[in-house]
């Protein structure tokens, strides 16, 4: 019998909206061994020939910042049951790191990132498209805390970047992709009802694949 094709869940939404919490709910529902998470922000374009000062001004919030060709190719490989060497992005150096992470195929592939619903070649590979929503002030606070804690940034630089690119690019590119969503999760990871609906869908899908 030919193995069932993996389902692909696109998980979009603005920075700090709660995508990670939603992804964790999917993993809990399906079982860690059944899920591979593909973070879109691992696929920012490499820019080794650009001086550091210029790299530091990178606009990470617009569609051409991503190497979508590589992302689509690796997603297709995972869909075909093959492992990939996923890139890693170094946000301190503002460039792609030399190391990679091995990502294996799984029944559920979660493609997570601010603009995963923007690119048609990604959308057409998705089984379920989800947009995670949250109030702007909450998203900003989460972004500030994350970038200082995890990405070695100073608070003032995070605030300046938010004003310069994050907020205007969200309004221009991210928010409009809500129209492509099959499911919108208001209030981010705090919306327990929406998380339960999504978890139930994933659990039923896994059970059906396993003949349950």
C-alpha cells in the first residue's frame, strides 16, 4: 500500500502573534514523532558578500527576504518522504549560518512563518491554511522580549526596526494574507477553543492515516 501523503499546515500571522503556541498544540495533538516543523525564518536569504552594517539593516518582513525556491524544494522533498538539511539563520550576524539541521519527513508538516500564506507556490501545497491573529501591542511586546532574549538584540534597535519595517510590512504584506486562511485564530495562543478545534482536526487526520 502506498503511504498516505503528509498533510501540510500553513501557520501564518504577524510577529509575536502566538504561532509557536499554536504549533505546540499541533505537536501535542499529533504526537511529536508525527510532526516536522519548518520555520520560514530559517530560509532568509544568505548575504555573505554584504557588509555587516548593511546586513544589519535587512528588511526581514517583506516577501523577497526569503529564499522561497529553496523552501519549496525542501518542502517537496519532505512530501516525497526524503529528509532535508534545513538552513539555520544567524540573527546576530544577520546571515545564514554554516551549519544545517536535519529535518525528516513526517505525517504532519507545519510550515510556520509571517508570510507563508503570501507565496502561491507554498499555499498550493497546503492542506490547511491557518492565520494566527493577536492585538498589535501584544505582538510588539512579544517581539521585543524575544529579540532581546533569543537574538542578542538591544531594545532600542528592536523598537527602531519595528517602526522602520516590521509594522509597515505587516500592514502591507502580512495582514492581507488573512484572506487565504481556512481558519483564523483570534487572540493567538490564548484562544483555547480555536486551539482545540485545530488539535481535533489534526488528531482525526492522524487517526485516519493509522486506520483508526
